[in-house]
């Protein structure tokens, strides 16, 4: 196992981590990004970016993140593909132990993001990959001319429902409330799409099938009525895409830094956690809006503040 020493180490290579790497490198600090898989984070799953300044509608999350990564590398940031299994933030020099190597740093930025929430209903786990999905961009093409269901009422759910109409013969959006939470312009796209229908005040209680998902048990939360949703084509398989929010990837440091009641990292406006030398940015942070633009802003602030901390603490 090798030991690498950097001024600044960033855990996570999503929009927040990549922006932090750019700012860290630009400030002439030795900066490293540790990412378990491909840099980019959750936005890699997004087929079309429509709300990032300067991006023309039609650019994919993958394309945008490639440019983010190239920018960070152009300022000298280096990247490691590794999984951090243990951290020790108790000393001035922070230690991170990975599956491959270990890393030491004067400051660390936590940018591990969040992951899709699950419904936690019978059949969900068993049919994941066989009808249950959390990524329309990844799996939508598998449901060409099939009937699919989308769970959720926020921007992501409604946007992905519209996207799925490119493939599916019919899209039914299931929502626990009687109105959507998505932005008005996104709602209008869904309401204007003849392939999309809505099932209000409802929740899935069970998923069933054989080798593929065939049916959903759905309960009306106001009346208590239960019904089984299947394809209108007898015996055909269906798909269900779940977009009900995210939960933080905090297992690595859940007992190391302060968290809010839902498990997201608490910071001040300068992205500082309650632990000296540890900063947080992006979707892992307790905040009101989780978008690429806010993640990038968090990353910039975190890197600038980390640089100040390093200069003040280590006389660099």
C-alpha cells in the first residue's frame, strides 16, 4: 500500500468535487480527487442538462462532467480510483485509508454526494434490474413500446417521465399527493404530453412478477382502496422508475462530523464542518437545493476556504 501526501484531498468526483479540484489546483495547492468509479457523480445519469448556466439544452450530464474533469486536470489536480474505507480526522494531518492506498492531507473536502432513495416495499429489491430502475437514461431504452410507471412528484420524477415517453407506449406517474412539486414549466411539459397519465394520492405497496416485473399493487392513501396495475397487453412486463429523493453517502464519516436529522453534513456558509480542516460540498451537505449549479458553487467556496485554512494553519 502506497501513501500519498497532498495539500488538499477531495473525496468524491461529482460537480462539487470537480469544481473544488479546479479551484484547489488553480490556487497552486497539490490537489487530489479520490473517486470510486468514473468522475461525474449522479449527474452522469442525466440525459439532458437544461438548468446550468451556459449549457445549451441537449447536452448530457456525461458531456458536461467530462469538461468539468478536464478543467480540473488542466490546473494540476490528480485523480485516484479508490474506495476510502476509513478516515482519521483527529490530527492536523488528516489520514484516509483506501482499498488500494492511503492518503494524507492538510485539508479534506467531503463531496461524496447522495444516492437514490428506495421505496422499501416487497419485491423492489428482487426486481431491481428486472423492471425496477432508478435511472431513466440508463434503462429507458429497455422499455420500448412497454408501459412504465414513474414514482415521485418533483423535478426529477417529472423530467424523467417526459424522457421515458421517447421509448414507452404509456407512462403513468404515481404520486402520494394530489399535485406535483416540480417546477411549473416542467409540469406543463408533462401535462401536455399525451403519453403521460397521473395516479394521484397513491403509493406502491408491492411489486410482483416472475423473471420480470409484471404488476404493481397500489393503494389510494385517501380512500384506502387497493388496485393492481399491469400492462394493458395481457402478460406483458412493465417498468417502474423511482425518483423520490436522495439519501446521503455518509457512512464513511457519520460519526466523525456533525449531521442534520436526515444524515446530511452540517456546514456553515464557508462550507466548514465542526471538525477543523474538514469541509463539505455538494449533495452531501445539508441544504435546500441540490442541483449542479449549487454543487459547483459549494465546491468553489469549499476549496477557497480550505486554501485559507491551509495557509493559516501550516504557514504555506
